[in-house]
């Protein structure tokens, strides 16, 4: 189980988490529920950074496969993450949680530029910090952006909120007998290509000894439960004896 002594975490969410059953790219009710999960964790004393993907609005890699020039498509995807970050900020501030959005692509009219020391100060003051626009360059995913920000902010762990309750040896939605791991090594994830996050993100977390906790964010109250060392999740960490 995850270590309940984690203090500062980075929560990585896919953009699809903000979608509702009605097909809205950003569903206000769903976004409010996700904000409640973050607020609950913050109220327990955790320092929380957030990265939200943009796949609910625009997925750069998919667009490139259909003929978009890759760099242009990736930049469009980065802009989608800024929209999601602002939506989550709005939902958090509506429930009284001070929040700042920092973008790797400067856009001073809507959010702050990414400045590491300023982000650290926000966390020290009890604010939630949402990092948007990935790493600010094409050819990198928001998973890589999350791993990079987790390393820069000296986070104790990277929490990957998904629609499944951990890492499996096969897709549990397609293979009913798929085995879930309680813990698994970075090297095993890479060798078996288990699709937890992209390979560069896994490698970056491995090189900086940042555990990756994979859990189901769609289950109400689950983030706080996993932070307490309860609930169901998988922790990706250094192999035993490594």
C-alpha cells in the first residue's frame, strides 16, 4: 500500500476524467466532484500539485495521425490542458480552495508562467498549484510533464488518477482474469510495456526515485483513502534489492 507519510504529491489526471455522461468535454458537475477530491486531500494537510491532460478537448497525437503537422497538433493539445486547468481552478475556488495555474507556455492574461520558486511558495501558503501546457514543447506528453514537475517540486509521489484501480498485467476491461499488482518495479513496467504512463515519464520517476501510485479517481473519496494508506491502488517503485 502507498506510504501514508507522503506530504507533497503531484496528482496527474487525464482530461477524460472531466467528461460527463452527456458527452460534454468539461462537465461542471464532474469537475466539481474532482475538485472536491483535491480539496479533501488538501484539508488533510497534503500539499497538492495537479497536472490535467487535454484529451477530452484535443489529442495531439491522434490529430497528427490524421494529417496534422505533429508540432502544431501538440501545441493545440497543450492549449487544451490550459482550458482544463482553468476549469479545475474555477471549481476549486468555488469551494474556497486558493489555487494558482502556471503554464509552461506564457499567457499572462489567464494564468501565471511556470516559475518553480513561485510554485513552491504557493504550496507553502497552502494553495493548490495546477501546472498546464505540459513541458512547453511538442513531442512530450502530459505524463512526461507531470513527472518533470513532480521532480522539480520535490514531490514525495506522483498519483495517477485513472478509471481503473491499479496496474494490471492486461487490460481488465478486456481480460476478466487480468492480475492486479499491489506493487511493481519501474523496470518491470517498462519491460512489459504495461502502459501505466509513457516510457519517458516512468524513466524520469525512476531516476528521481518518485513512486507512482495508480488508483481509480472516479470512485468518490478514493484519493483521500489512498493517501491514508487505505483503498485499492498499485505503487510503482524501485525493484526490491535495486
